[in-house]
C-alpha cells in the first residue's frame, strides 16, 4: 500500500513538473508575442492586432499565477494548501471574463465606427505561428489539468485555446482585409469567441470537477 501510494505521489510530482515546464514555455512566448503584437499594432493602427497583444498580456498574467500554484504544490507535497488552487482558479477565471469583456467592447466599437485592421506582414506571420502553438499548449494544459484535478490549470488552458482562436480571427481578418477589403470580418468573428470565454470562466469558478474537451 505504501509503495503504491509512493508511486502515485511520484507520478503526480512528474505531472506537476511537466505542467510547470508548459507554464514557463507559455510565459516566454507571451512576453515575445505581446511585445511584437503591440508594437506592430501601433505601427499599423490595427485595433484587432492590439487586442491580440493585450490578450497575450492577460495570458501572461494567468500563466504566471498558475505556475506559482503548481510550484507551491510541487514544493509542499502533501501539505499543499487547496486555498492556493482556489485563488489561482479565481484569478484565471476573472481574466477570462476580462478578456470576454474586451472582445465584446472592441467588436462593437469596430462595427459602430466601421473600422477594420490595416494589413501588417509582421502581425500576419506572428498570428500564423501563434495559432498552432497555442492550440497545442491549450490542449496539453487542459489534459494535465484534468489529471491533476486543477481548475486553475484547466482555465489557463482555456485561455490558451481562446488565444489561438483570436490569433486565427486576426489572421483571417488581416488576410480578408488585404485581399477583399472586408473591414468587418474580424469584429463579427470575434463575437463567436464570447460563448467559449464565458463558459470557461464560469467553469473556473465552479466547485464541480468537470472538464470540457
């Protein structure tokens, strides 16, 4: 029995280490992504690309908070305080709602003022790389979050997936703006992300241990 329990604790510690590594990868990428996106957005006067850069900042904060939660459990082991998990989940869930509010307001303002993004090659290449990377990171985080029963890690994975959706929206919008002159496409498509953000935000605050694939 003691050997089995020890093996389970070892496996959990290994999973926590893997999750921490994912968080550090996310933090490193988000620092670069936010800086490139915001600078490119200012140069191109691109509202949607600026939103993508701000989303990267939100994801950066969330990744740092969840990394601390994982580090505390890895350090404390059996003495891990579950209140750390709850606080991290609340922060991650709150950031999802902040992101949802931004997407809604930015989309409405874009439609009201009939403003779309200007094409920027740097922004196009950035979102082209960000989409598959964030999909992979998001899925892996949600998988590990389910195994570790961490609502905070699952919420952070949801934010990574939302980031991939937004990168695809910006990517599509930039391409459509350049080829067809469709200024409205990114605003309309962004509204489709809202349901996902709100659902995952509520999940982060929920006490029920469930996960949406």
